[in-house]
């Protein structure tokens, strides 16, 4: 389970520059303000305050960490990766920066490097392994499909009623073995009420058609924001279904729709965008 921003900043303060001159003191105050801005969802402000702190005290790992975390939120993944690497250079014991660096690398499409970061993080924090579904996604894209199956099996222990976990387990299993085996071993889920997750699960179970998933997102009574999210997930998982069936054209079509028409603030949009970039590069 991830540490909150306040806890991480406090921990990194302990490793900050020991000298207590005026610049260092001003930098510490700015880092606190940047952390507060981050907690309030004011991510550009957090970046600005954090960079001011870095200008005053470049050796403060907490300042780089806040900047990196806020850059992740505004989807500047290249900048975020650089910031977390600097945290590690300044404080090699700051393993939480490895986890965040893994996120940035995954979103940049550097999947094998993301796996390495997640694995090194989990060596230091093994209790976090069951919660680390992000590692499972990175494993899928890195081509380590059986390890992905194992990760999603592990995640099932702490999150048994998540259709997305069941689907990513299927996707890894289908590539490690076959769609038939993946369908036979599909994780059952009965309590995921998000639209259109029930239909998504039935699609991978072979009981629904892709069009029925898309229609479920259209027919449900939802707010505009909820509708956009439902359409995104419908197209994303229809795309992934077609990928598991070997239909490259329909995979690209639905993934393009998900990313370009239905942009949402969730981590999974970043995953879809990285996937789309991968397909476009291959094409």
C-alpha cells in the first residue's frame, strides 16, 4: 500500500541537507507548501513550489519527490522520471521513489525498466506485493506473461471483486498458454458494479459480444463524466479482448477511440495511451 505524500515528505526530510542556513530553511518551508498543494490537488502549484525549493537547496530529496509526484499527475512522465531518479541519487534508501519511477516508466512505454523498478521496490517492501496490480500490467507489456498471471492471482487475495484484475489475469494467461485455458480459469467476480464491468467480464467468459459491452456504456443512466469513463473502459477492454483474439485492426481501432475520444484522469488512461503508442510504433 502506498505511503501518503505527507508521510513520504516527512521521511525524506530526515535525509535532507543537515545544514540549517537560511536557504535550506526556506527550501524546507517551500517543500511543506508544495506537499500541501499536492494533497489539495493543485499539482501545477506543487511543481512550481517544489522547483523553487530545489533552486534553494538542490540536495533536498523531498523537494524532488514532490515535484516528481506532481509531474506524474499532470502527465509529464519524462520530467517525473528524472525527478525520481534524482531522489534516488540523493537518497538511495528512498525506495518509494522506485515505485513512482516505475509508474513513470510504465506510462512512457519503458515496460521492462518499469518491472525492474517495481521488483526492486518490492524486495524492500515485500508486504506491498499483493496490492501491486501495476506490476502485473507492466509484466504483460514486458512479455512476462506467466509472471503476470501469478501477480494477478496474488492481487486477487486482497481485491477479489475486481473485474479488471480478472481481465488482466485472462490476458496474461491467454498469452502464456491459450485463450481457452484463460477462459477456463477466468477469475469469477460478482460485486463489481461499475459500468460496464459486468459485460466486460462476460465478454471474456465468451458469453457476450464486444458490441454488447459498448452498448452497456451507452444505455446506462450516468452523468456526463461517468459516461465518458464508461465509454473509455468499454473501448479499452474491447480492444484488449480483440488483442487476445489476434485481431490487430480492431484492437487499434478501439484503443484509438478509448485514448483519443474518452480521456479520463485515471491511471488506466495512461496505460491505454502507452499501449496505443506501442501499436502505432509497430505499425
